[in-house]
C-alpha cells in the first residue's frame, strides 16, 4: 500500500511539473499577472489631474501644486484591491524595491510590476505594489533582475515612504525570472 501511495504521489508531482505548476509546500501556487490584482472596473483617475493646462504654469513649490500632488498620491494609495485574491497561493513576477534587511540580504521588500517603480515619483497605485515578507531573506544582486515570488497573498494595506501596498505576500520561494521575449511581428 505504501508503495502504491508513493507511486501515486510521484505521478501527481510529475504531472504538476510537466504542466509547469508551481508547488509550494504541496499547494499549487499558479502564476498570476499584475492585471489580476486590479478590479475589472478599476480605472486610474489621474488623467483629470494630468490633462490640466494650468499645470504647465504652476510653480512646483506653490500651495496649488502641493495640493495636486497630495491628491494624486492619495488616489494612488487608495486604489481598490481584488478581495477574492485574499488568502490565495500565487506566484507573481516583478522587481524588488528593498525596504528592510542587512547588507545585500533583504527580508522585506516591495514587489512591483516594472523596474524603477517606487524609486521614481509617482509610485504605482497600491493595487500594483505588494509588501513581501521573506523571513530567511534573499540576496539582491541587481535590482534590474526580475524575480518570481511564490507565497500566500493577503489583502492588507502597508504604507511606506516609497509607496503604499494594497497586498501583502508571505513568500515561501523566490527565484530568478526570465522575462519572455515578445512575439515577432
């Protein structure tokens, strides 16, 4: 009987690997894309602010410019999340923005969809920033390299000077990620 169960388990694992399913602690953690973290009806409403002809004539340090900037940052920080993602095991590719760690070993970071997000202002909306916790820490050799992070996703807001995350990910695995080449035209 033990042998039969072992054989079934081996077949199941083999099938999962053949289908490129990512298993974390025996649980499937399918790869998701960043769009799945935004509600289907979500539209970023910054266009009204950017299409204001008055912007070109504003002094960057004026009270009006500061108010527009504060409104924009509030809009980005309050982007809605997808409640159905709460508690799901996922794998998601992205780029690391270090928040906490020692030396080049980081144990808390923002995962963002593109290089340079959060380093430049404005940051992405909060539903496009994930607060990642990885207790053993991971060595960050280059911020230019994409990673694939697998773990349990939680809808939880975390604000930091670099931006506001709408999700938290308890990471179990971090690995290099090859960005697929675009199809030939």
